């Protein structure tokens, strides 16, 4: 664990996972992007220990010795490329799964979802942050010296919902149209004229104080923005 991870704030557990709050917005964003619901449980995955600890704390559950593994993942845009990453898996048993399916329109037991996130209108940065960390990609484009930020998922309906969240965001976050990936999924990215630095500050606003973030993903976005702009953006936690 890095120094940043060791010093991360631990969120307080919530009494109700369906109550609208910064913590629950982040939690359900992560579930929507890389998790699933069945009648008796919610499963959510994270790629570093900072995020895993935050998700467990919000849900008021304890991590186990067996929640960590190294997983093989296809590249978001190229199914012929496989990378190996740390993966932490958290499961929450009981009523929250069916309640989340009903209240938030999340898919359950393989049924399609409607994705109703209106309850988190006041917590849009944390919701988008959760989805970005769960199913987003960040890269530095050498040829254009710019930052590429994209969202990739098998469920087109989720991506359309995320685009609508960004359309309503402040600052303005223009996005490209949805496209198909080589692996059969869907993706969209921030438009070339999007202000990546402003987006980075917005999506990670207050993250240090809340502890709701992946240290690896936040750090990669910061480094990419600073490399593209030639100026420091800080720790993306203001």
C-alpha cells in the first residue's frame, strides 16, 4: 500500500445505502460500473485497496482475507489485448439489492436496468467518479499531447445515462457519441474540446476529505492532465 493509500480518510458507514449522500452516490456508481445485483446480494469490485476500504466502510461490512486476487482483463477498446490487475471484491447481503433495483433502476439477476439516478442530483461528481473508476479509462495521447477520458461498458443504457449526467454537469463537459468496441461493448469519451483539467478537478472535488476515491485512478488522471497541460493541478482533492 502506498503512502497516499495509508493516509486516506476512511468514510463513515451509512445507516441506509439508499439514502442520498456523497458516500452512497460513490458506492452505487461503483456498483453500476463494475458490479452486479442478485436477489440476495450486491457485488462490487475495485482495483486498489483505497477504494476497497472505502466501499467496505460505506456498506458497514468487513473485508475478508480472500477478497483480493489478480484478474485478467481485456483492454476496453481492443479485445486482443489482455492486462492483469489487482481486483478486490466486496459483497453486501440482504435487502439492499432488491431495493436498489427498484429505487435506482439497476439491473438485477440479468434483467435490463433503467438507471434512475435522480436521487443523487446533488452528488453528481461522486456518482460520476464511482462510474469512472469502475468502468472508465484514462490515457495520455502522445500524438495530440492531450488527455483521453472514456467510459466503457457492455450496457449501452448505463453509458447513455452517464452522458446525460455529464451534459448536466458544471463545468461544461462535452462528450462524443457512443461507439462500439471490438469486444462487443460500447464506449464514449470526452470530446476533444473538453477541458480535462476542469473535469478532473470537478470529479475529484472533496475526495481527500471524504476518502471516496481510488488512489491509482485519481493519480493517473492527475499525471495525465499535468503532462498534457504542462501545469500542476494538485492532488485533485479540493
